[in-house]
């Protein structure tokens, strides 16, 4: 309290004229004529009258400054304050209930009767003690925080050291492999060189033999020429017999008519298995222990034990084997290859046994909690190996809310999962919230299938919140749900921030022209989305016009607008954006009530567009004139394929 009084003195210095004279405490200009003990200040006539004529100031005791008990230049900090309710009574007590200073009359007969009150000294000491305890708690918390930060620094350093050690280990092991390969390469080359020397030696020997025969033939032919050149019969006949014998000997000489060694080495060197083995070199991370979301109570454990024993024989889950998801070849520029969302569905099954009773934030609580029987372990039975990583196939499973809550620990435990397929699994809004929480911070899942799950605006809003923080999801399938304009707005806001999603399928929802406007705003800001499917969303001509405003400079390469009744007015808006668009390659406009007028608008735009390669116009109302206009436009872009 002394400190508070000192601060009060420092904040409210006594008014002065600058040369020692008092001035009014309110206007600070006039000479004071009145003094108020309750206000602890002096006033001029005007300010004193105006201040003390209303409210609580009316009860103050205002006296001429000459008749006041003491000159009021400044109340001593040790002088007790005076009660404003009871004249002349000093504020010697402190009300703990209302946290204010009171006098004895206030406690006995006033408004603070029955309240917990203390003497100023006791309250002062108690307050200091309490603040000292709080200060001690703050110091302990700060020490704990400092210790934690130091521990975190040590962990960071340990992680860096461990990573560096592993990198060195990887380098040494890979170098060991390369050393073996280099040594083996040298050994094989030496073997080939030895075989080459053997072949060349035999061929050289054969060449020397042939050279000797050639020399013998040359000598014989020279002798024959010399014999034939003789003109004296005696001389000729003397050597003719010898020449004939020599000729017969050389003619009878035999030699090989082909090389003694073939050109080919006829070696079989096949290292495909070894190459495959090298390609499969990987670091195997130990899987952490799988844990449930909450520790079950003793009663839950007893219930779980009895339930498990009662259905152990008849209701035991059989091993599920499912065909792998079909992987489509990645087109140039596409970041991943993902599963086909229209593949045949598996038959439905009974819900997975094992419900977790805890509820994640934002998810609706289950009506009847069931015993916790490790849903994560059960869900992991449906993980399959794929070409681009493992995927979790749960389509047509009719999952319960409790089972969906097991996704988060499952994804944390299995860090090789790249695809999660929950198509037609009765996810709904509550389940979508659980899925969003499970994938928000996930760093491996790149494709998420949530089609056919009756997800509305609430659920897709949770998915949108996930997209704001997720940095790995590339493909999102939301076909055949109940997403409306509000959910579309949340989704668009998230995609304005998200920088990784490249494929979004919203086929068969309820976006309307309002949702289309939200998506248009998103396309103006997003530069990563490549494929957008809006089939059968009732966007109409107004929605098409909104999308067209962002279509000119957006990043889309494929846009599906089929079955949206955009008509000639809507397609004219889309056509107006095509001359400036440099990215769109596929445009689907089937079943949109487009007539010749819309076809003419498209034909004019296609003459100036050189990036579109495929456009679908089937199911519309084009007459011969409209078809001819489109055909003529295609002559200006030989890459364009129009399907009518």
C-alpha cells in the first residue's frame, strides 16, 4: 500500500503556479478559495460549486480555504482517508467482499454490514503474502518453462546429432555397396579381358598359319612363272617335273575357312534382381505402440471383458481380403497417382467392434457408449499395399462415430499411408469432423475419399478447417454429398490459403449459383488447383457467369460443368474467358441446354484459344448450324477434340 500511495503522489503532483502559489485543482488557472477534505484538493469558486452540486460530491464537506483545519497542499501519505458516506469517519478497514476501503460505520450499519472485513494492516499483510505466493508460483512456472525450453533444445540437438549419425551410417553402408559393385565390376572386366586375349591369340595363330600358306603359294607361283618363262625345251623339261610336284603339294594344302573364335562372347549377365534389391533398400521405422483415445474405466473393462467373451466365437471378425485400389497412370505434371473413385464397391459389413467412449472436440457425443476394444487395431486390418504407398480401404463399411475416432491414432501409427478411402461409409457431419481432426496434421495422406456420405455444410466446414493447416493432401473427393452454399464458402476460404490440393470433386452436391460465386473468388486467389468437378450442382447461368470472371487467369486444367443448366447465356460467359485462358485443357459442358447461340459464342472463342484439347458438348440442343460453327472453329486448333 505504501507503494500505491507513492505512485499516487507521483501521478498527481500538487497544482502550482510555477512560482510557489496554489492554483485550482480542476482548472489549474484560478486562485483556490475552497477546500474539500474528501477530494483532498482545493478549488476556485466556480469549479468547486460546479463539481459539488451533483451525485456523491454533494455530500462532501467543502469549506473556505481560510477556515479549513489545515492547508491542503497535499495529504500526507500516512493520513487516513475519510469515508464518503459517513462524515468524518476514517477508512480504517478493508472489505474483502467488495474489495474496497470502508469505515467502522459502513461495517456496523452501512452497506457493508455482514461482509468479511479486515483491518488495513491485516489486509495489507495478507495481500502482500498472497502476492508473494503468486510471485513464487510465477517464478516456479518460469523456471519450469526455462527447464522445458532447455530440454527441448537438448532434444533438438539430439535429433540433429542422431540424424547426422544416421546420414553418415547410410553413406557408409551405401559406399560399402558401391565399393563391392566397383570391385565386382573390375573382376568381371578382367575376366572379359582374359577371354578377349584368348580369342585374339587364337585368331593371331590362325592368321600366322594362313600367312605361311600364302608365302608358300607365292613361292610356288613364282617358281611356276619362272618355269613357264623358259624357252629352251631342254631347260623347261628339266624343271617341269619339279614344278608340277611343287604345285601339287601347295594345291593340296588345307586351311580353315572360318575364324577359329566367334565374335560373340555368349555371356549372360542379368542383374535385374540385384537392381531390384538395391531399389528396395529402405529405412524401417519401428511402429509405435497403438493406443486408444481414452483409458477405459474399471466398469468399462468389466463390460468389455464380458462382451468379448460372449461373442468371441460367433461374432469374431473374419479376415477381410479386398482387391487393391486401381492405380491410374499419372498424366504429365500430375503430382500423384491415385485410386479410381468409381471402382466397384465392396459389400457392406457389420460395424467394427470396439468403440471408444471419448469424444473428440467438435464431434457429437454417441448416444450409447460402448466398451473400448482397440478400434485402431481393427481398422489397421484394412490397410493394403499399393504401388505408391499403403492405403486404407474402408469404402462401404458403414463406420460408426466411435470407429472413425480411431483414425487419428491409426494415421499416427502408420506413417506409410498415402490414401484413405471412406466412400459410402455413412460418415455424415459428425464423422467428417473426426476425419478432419485425424488428417489435419498428417504428413503422408495425399488422397482422401469422402464421397457418398451425406456430409453437409457442418461436416465440410470441418474439412475446410483441416485444409487450412494440412500440407500433403492432393486429391479430395466429396461426390454425392449434401454440400450447400455455406459449406462451399468455407471450402473456398480454405482453398484460398491451401497450396497443395490439386484435385477437388464436388459432383452431385447442392452448391447453386451462390456456391459458384464462392468458388470463383477462390479460383482468383488459388494457383495450385488443377481439376474441379462441379457436375450437377445447379449453378445455372448466373453461376457460370461468376466462374467465367475467374476462369481467364486461374490454374485449372480440367473443369467439369455438366448438367448445370447454364444454357446459352452461361456458355457465352464461359466462352468470353477462353481467349485469355492459357491453362485449361479439358472443358465438360454436357447436358446444359446449350443451343446454336451458345455454339456460335463457343466457336468464336475457340478460334482464339490454343490450349484447349478436349471439350464435351453431348446431350445439348445443337442444330446443324451450331455443329458446323464448332467444326469450323476446330480447324483453327487441330489439337482440339470436340465430342458432341
